[in-house]
C-alpha cells in the first residue's frame, strides 16, 4: 500500500498525524472544509439557544468599518461569526474559529509543550487571533473572542468562556428540549458536546479524504467557493438552512480508502 503524501511527498503514519501538519494540508480545501464544519456547528448551536448570530465568512458586509479595510483597498478583514448587539445596540461580539493541531512544531516546542499538556496548540492559535481581531473589534466599540479547538477536542480558554457566556449556569428543561438526555443536562455541556464533537468528526472526515486521495487514488473536488457556503447568505430567515443535495447526504460515492488495502 502506498504511504506517500501526494501533497508534500512525505510519509503518512499509522496514527494519521501527518494530515494535520502537512505543508500542503489544505490541498483540495481539506482544512477549509474542516474549519467550515466547526464554524457552522458553533453558529447553529448558538442559534438553537436563541442567540442572534450571523455568519460573516462572505456576503454579510464589512462589520469592522474603516479599521477592517485592507491597505491595498481590495476587500476587508472579517471574523467568522458576529453576535449581533450582544452587549448593546451597535456593540457586537466577534468570533473567529479555528482547529489547531498539537503536533505542530510551535505547539511541541512551547513551554509547556503540547506533548505534556492539553490545549497548548489551541491557546497559541487563540493568541494570534486576539492580536489580529481584538483591535478591529475595539475600533467599533465591540468585543472579540477566539473559538479554537484542537484536533482531538481540547478547547482554548476563550472558547470555554464563550460557551459559558451564552449558556449561563442553567440546566436544560426536559419538557421543552426534544433532544434532552441525562448525559448533557446542563446547557453548557450540551453546547460544548455539539461543537467539540463536530470538530473531531470533521477532522476524521479530513483524514478519510486524505487517505482516499493518497492511498486509493480517488479524485477530489476543491472546496466550495466562499460565496456558495452554507450560512453565508444574509437574505431569508435567520435560522433558515439550505436543502442538502443527495451527494451531501449520501456521501461522495466511490470506494473508501481502506477497501484498497
């Protein structure tokens, strides 16, 4: 069975560490699709709590004003999600999401190392996002919070605080919530389980796609363009979902990577 990565020509490993740190990891939009799944899960979970949140990946305009305009005049910076009027009218909560890898060199060389403690990679990525977006949010009298989770489920402190900010200390009402279970009675646990599980499953899906391409030789289309992503359209009801196609529901077809072993 061939084990060479077709992106960087490096070797694959039996634990699938390589796809998360590959220099060509985002080929075919693999990292982008993983990120979008996590972003959409957080967006949908906050909406289910009744929060007024808007996905800003594309098509929702410039929320940062002149501070967000790029120096070359081509476009503007945007966060992934905006909690509209979270603090007051015109004072929003900006959220930017990411999935970090504890096997990255910066995380493993940090003190403490990602090999010794969970959440190191998430905190490193979160600090970069704060440096990038916090000044932009402050310029429009708003606030920024990073939402970073690691490939294996560890969350940054900012994401934990974000979930708690929206859920509070309340318990879920079994007479109202149609998906209530004894395993997630608190609102915080329920929300965290949704978004973290999505991130882990999206990462597993990325690994399956990588091995389908490199091992089974499957063809893979590029990532969906930004203007066509779900949750990107500002028109229509705030909680409206796009109707998924058969290929989305049933899968991409063809053989799985392990069927060629």
